[in-house]
């Protein structure tokens, strides 16, 4: 049986063939950056990550779908779905997005200019509860909103995170998933993807269970997905829960076909950036470390180590029961990176030392690890802390790509 994704090189282009459920194939392509490119899934992926210009649809008169992204961040989930549509010859147009963070909303607006992007609280537009009459705010939103085919979103996950020791699994933000369900009730999209950390499954208020029950009341068929990003070509060990809901039951649903035979390394993702000769702006330069942390990083490189010895760590981390051994460390060049967080500018926040160069990783390198391509526009002049927050909070587009490809093909 043919694979869902097949690859070949033709006319100086990298061609991807997708097997649709009706047995036919559809092709899409990206330009090659040079010769000697490996014809493989990882070869295609790295060529896509290096693209300087967004690839375009090659299908005339494509079927069109409208997409809404709630809690959109800078738009990585949207990017994955749009790319899946492109590979299937579908024109997926972002039409509405909301995010509370100003820089994130501005970046979404820059990268998806077709969308109406609101920088506000989600309750400014969706304030009703499931099963209630439509509120005045909701009427105002629906009045100007076109048909919605695809709904995606990643409600803030800090309340579910296993790293949150203060309000773990008992946080008011945990119920923001209900805004997604309410919007689904109001607009009845054909497809929904909701992303969060794996801890959402154990929330004390059972927010996920309630959300799933209400989606089923609306007639949706549900698919649970707990995905490790490195299993699918992302150079990062990042585990995420993604709920897929579709109005039409799928005849098959199997993500194992998209899994890679071997994980990609962090150097695979950003090795070409070591000799970067472009503009040395905030996006392409590392953060300056505190002197004590720079001395720790110096020690790692001087002694050829990847983990800092206990006696050089802060007192609180010198016990044998220390859980955070990856802190004050550098990445292994031949392994996937750890989960990228908003603290990637400091080795005191995780294993964020560059594997081969005495410094932390840059925002550009972190974006590559997150599977964010070079054609994604990062606004010059953005502060480093904003770059770190937006990139650290991103969902690797590859995850929404494989989900959208599976439900749309």
C-alpha cells in the first residue's frame, strides 16, 4: 500500500505527493535551495524550514475554507493548517483571530493579513455559556463573521502544566477551553483542533471531560491525540495533547503513518545558522548571560561536558534528589532539543546552551526547533523577552499540519 506522503525531486523543486482517501494523489512543491538534497521526509522538512518566501498554491480554482484561531499567539497552529491545505490543493483563509498579548496579535496580523485580529480578552467576544441564548457581544461578532469551516486554538496552558506547582490542575484559566466549545456552538465549524499540555487530562474541574461531552452534544466525532513532537520530525522533545473534532466521522484515522523512523537533532534544525551572515539583530543574536551563568557555560565547554557538576550548581540544586539536571546544561548536537520555553535565553531556565558554540541559542534557532520556517515574518525591533515568550509558547506547526492533513485528505 502506498504511503500517505511520498517525495521526489523534479525541475529543481522538491515535490510532495499526498494520498487522498479516494485513492488519488495530489502534488505540491517547494523550490530547492541547492544540490545534494536528501530525498526523504526530513530532507523536505529542512528545505521547507529554510524557505525565505511562503510557498503558494499550485491548484487553479481551489476549494476554499475559512479558519478561526482563538488564543492564536503569533499563529503557528494556523500556519500548520494552512500548509496542510496547500499540500492538498485547498485554500484555507484565516478570517478571525484573538490573542491577549499585543506582540503576538501583531505578529499574527503580519503573517496572516486576511484575518481580522483582535488584541483583547476572549470574553470581549464570546461571553455566553454552553446552551444559553446568544449574548449581545456574540451577536456583534457573528454579524461580521463569514462562514467558519475550521476552528483551532490553544487556550493558555499554565494552569495545567506539570511545572506549575502553585495552582496545578486547579486554575481559573483551565476553563478557557469552554470558550472554544461555545464558539463551536455558535458557528458549527466542520473541523476543530484544540491544543494543550498533557496535564489538561487531569484537571480537577474535569474541564476537558465537560468540553468533550458538550462537543458530542453538538454532533462532533472526537479523536484524542497525545503527541511527542520529535516522533513527527520536529527537532524537540515536546509532548502536547490535541483534541480533534469533526462533524463527519472519518472512515480512518491513523497518525502513525506520519511518524519518522528516527528523530531529528537540534543541529539538523539550525546547523546552517552557525555561519549566519545576515543582520545581527535581536532575532539572530543570543542573550547576554549573568556572569555566574557565563562562567558555568564556560566550564561546560572547557571540560567537554553537557551537564554541569553538582558542586557548581546553586545550593538548592546540589542535592542528589535534584529533578532539574538539565538546567545549566547545553544541548546534545545529535539529539532533539528539550522543550523550548520562554526561558530559552538563559541556561538557568533549562538545557538552552548551544551544543557547539559557547552561548545560548538565538530566537532564530529556537524558532527552527519549534518548526517555524524562515518565511514566517518576525517584526524587527521586537524586544527579546517578547520573542522568547511568543516562540516558547508556540505549538510546532508540524503537529497541526499532520492533524489537518489527516482529517482533510
